[in-house]
């Protein structure tokens, strides 16, 4: 499908007008029938607000039920109080630091809290910012890596050297975007056998004098597993000893940077590792805020080249900002601060532990059915991937995904990347709000479907690409 190229339907459908229910008219029901607005052109005149509201509302009824969406990592439930705060702040523009100094202050406090949570050596001097999500945060972190490399290599760049970034083939699409947009070679380590993410040895082997950094993911969107950040750092320490190359690591903690600090306190993956120069997370994933808010932090000002930081007016002074956008909503940042305040460490731990318990329990029960083989068990991110057992020949993961959809459950099925294109999986993301009760209902639905799936003569999905739903 091309990018928003107007109506995709036939010319006749294009001309069809929206259908106004005669009851919608404020006073005169006939108005509703004569004022039907066009779909793809700006209407000539206005509609009463109730009619406009109802038209938009009715069309959106066919969007899925977000709580049954087990494909997304993004928050689909918040407390009513958070919703009220967000509504109170919907007119606030994050960039107007001068006009909304308290919103700016709450952003600053969130950065300080995250610096401490991620064990920055000196939390007060760590630098960071809010973004629209992890994608923007990764762009900013990648830009900082590239700029630091190009300053170190000013004699060779841009004349001859081409910068590269080393990462696993399982990276989220934002890293491919970063490399494409900013002309950096993506050096992707393929999957191998039962290794579905980056390993330390392969990462170090791909580094050379043009490597701007290594991206380690906590955790992988493909199967919810954590990449071995400490091992990757150790391999790069050894590389530096051997060759003198000093390669920084960025941790893409879109999900895991808000899980591991609460559930895996012994896992060393953050600024405690001197080689980790920056970390991002999605406030709208396990940060537990509605979309879109993300965070990017650098261990100290030395990791963030000054010239990338712009200044905006703040109470008559200068407020530094690092962002791709200019205007963006302040409500999400306020909601993040609310959630930090509301839950604290203990609250976050309980919420994430509940999600992990649901994921583990669900994975075990799916394994016990006998038709499936688990790829991961939900014990890192509260996320697990599974495939059909080797002796299952009558259906495949795409059939399961399609049939679950009939019950309202969105569970993506997709094929793994190089070199495991032979492996197709289903993935379940357990989030706050996907309760043990909902998990029971999910299992009941899956159990009800299985006899029919087993009776299929063969898998029904011919076009596997078409069947693959959105899974990042
Ligand atoms: C979701 C995700 C991203 C992109 O984050 P957005 O907040 O959706 O922009 C990047 N990396 C990883 C590992 C992710 O899970």
C-alpha cells in the first residue's frame, strides 16, 4: 500500500458520501439526510458537533478492542486519574518550556529518576530527555554515537570512511530506519540455531575502526529474550585490549529497561557497565503510560556532543533540548511522572511481577496442550513465543493466529529473520491489564479451537507473508 495516496477504492466508492442518520440533525431531521459530507474531500460547510462526533465515533467502532491485542507492547490501560490528568494537560505543548515551566520540571524529575534507576555513576550529571517513543530516542542515541565517531575520525570522514552500527538481525525496525535515514551501514548479526539474538562474540567480530557503536536489546521483540549486555561489553573490553578500538554500547531497553530494574535486580545491564553510554526506553510500554512517550539518557554530558543540543527560551533563560520534533504533547510526560509517583519502585515491581506471572503461567499451559513448542517462557520480558510441535502437520501458526482473531484475540504469527527463516512463531505480550482472568479466557478459546485445527487436512495458509500481522 502506498503512503497515504488518497482513496484506494474505486472511483465510484470515492464519490460515495458518508451516511448521516436522520436522527443526528439537531432540530430538523431532514438536515441529516441532505447534509451528508464527502469522505475524501474537505466538506464545503460545517456539521453540527453531534453529527460530526457520531460519524467519527461510528466508524471507529470497527477498530479492534485494544485490551485483547496481545501483539502490542504499548499500554492499553491506565487509571482514570491518569486519564483526568492527561485531559487537563492536552493543551500543553512540551516545547513551550517558558509557558509551562512546571511540565518542564516534571520532565526533568523523570530523567533524574531514570538516571538513578539505571545506576548512572553520578545521577545528577546524567543527561536525558523525553521523546515521542523509543524510535525517536534511538534516533537521538544513534546520532550521538555517529557524531562522536565522526569527531574522532574527522581526518577520514566524510572523505572515505563509512560509519557502521553493529546489532542483531532481531533489532526493532527503528534501527534500520536510523541507518537508512542517517547513512550508516547496518551490520546485522544473523540468528543461528537456537540463538535468536545478538551474542558477544559475533558482535565483537563485526566491529572495526568505522563502528560507531553496538546496540544491545533488552529485550528482543521477536521472543522477549534479553540480550547478554554484560557479555557484549566484556567482549568489547577484550577487543579494546587487543586492538585499541573503544566501541560504545547503546542499550535499547524499550521494554526491558522498565522491567529488569524491578524484577532482575542482580542482572547487570545498565550504566553500572562503564561501556554502556546511553539507554532508551518507551514510557508507553512497561513504563505504563498511554502512547507516545519515550526516554533517552546518556551516562554523562561527555557522551552527548554539545552541538546536537539546541536551546529554547525557558523563563528568560536557556533550556537545552535534544529532539527531532518541535511541538509535541506534554500530557504523556505528566502521566509518566504521575505513574512514577503513584507506583514507586515497589508498585512497579508488583505490576511487572504480575505480568511476568501471567506470561509464565500462560506459556506453561500452552506447552501442556502438547500441540506447541515454546521458544521462550516469559521469564525475561513478560512475553513469550511458541511454535507448533514437530509432529503437528494439520495446521500452522498462521492458522492459529487467524482462528484466534475470530474470537477477538490479536496474536501475531511471523517468520524469524536470517538465518532462521524456517521458523514461524506466535507471540503473546502480557501487559498490565491482561489479567489472569483474561488469560484463562484466552486458554479456553485456544482449547476450543484446537480440535478443529487438528482436523484440518493441512495448513490453510498459502501466502505466509500476507498472514504475518504487525508484530513490532
Ligand atoms: C517498541 C520498540 C522500539 C520502538 O519503540 P516505540 O516506542 O514504539 O517508538 C524500539 N526498540 C525495541 C526493542 C522495541 O521493543
